[in-house]
C-alpha cells in the first residue's frame, strides 16, 4: 500500500477566483499545509486543462505535494501528475489502473459500502465520501450520512476522506468517524487568506483525531 497523507486534501475550482489569482491560491494552500491536491476543471478544453495542470504541477512539485487530476487520465499522463480521481460516472478504477500502472495514485468517489468495496477491489488507493453538507461547487451532490461514512471506513483498509461543504467550524460531526482526512474546495479557494485557511483547517483535522 502506498504511503499517502490525505489529511488536508485541497480540490481546486478556478471559477471561484480571477484567473490571475488561481496559481497564487494554489501556492498559498501548499504553504499552509495541504497534503494532497486535486485539479478539477469540468469546463475547460483538453489543451486548457493541460496548460493549467502543468502550471499547477510545477508548484505542487516544489512542495512535494501529489497532484491528482480529476477524471482525465489522459491529462494526468500528459503532464506527469501523481494520479487521477474518478467518480461513479467516470472511467472505472480498474481501467484507470490499467492505463496508469501500479505506481500512480488513484482515488474514487463512493457513497455506499458496495461502491467502496468495488473501488478498493479494483485498485483504488483512497476514497472520497460525501457530501457531508450541501456544497456550493458546480457538481451534483447527494448528502451522505456520517453513519454511512463510518461504515465505509470500517469496510476498506485504504484512506477514506470526507467531502462536501466542510470547514473548520463544522467538521466536529466527523469526530470518531475514523476518516483519514477531509477534502475541501470553497474553504480554501474562497478564503481571503488561503494560506491561513489551509493551516487552520489542517490543525482542526488533526485536533479532530483523524486516522492519519
């Protein structure tokens, strides 16, 4: 099993900020303690996605932080990213693993124990589960009860991260859930001071007693 720290999993959203602010926010999150980062761009062309991925990867590499590409295995391969994340409507984990090989990181979104077991058996390295709270990001969300999250954590031996509307004020509901960390978008992307926001979020997760 790969050594993987998902304590503070930052997912980007370039629609939250002006174009010239995006990369500074990425670097601020790295300075603040993000342990892994996902580039999620639903509406860009392949070329635009690749250009942004290359620029983002230059920053994350300087901090030793793995860059995960949402959905697009081709983009991940093209820019040499550390891995890819797939949802239930994206490429199956087994196919992503076949294309990426054994060393790359593959994450999967799951909302039920059967989905979690299937992703693990197909070769996923970590899972993102939620949404715990309603989210303002431009993705379809279905609320996942914390009890379901706990059942998923118990069902698989890989890191499980909670996602969906999480911030330092509301993550208390995850106490004793056994999660490895949290995934956040708006809590960093929309923060006036992304570096401080990342630092405070990480401390909140550690204080929560996440399984890291």
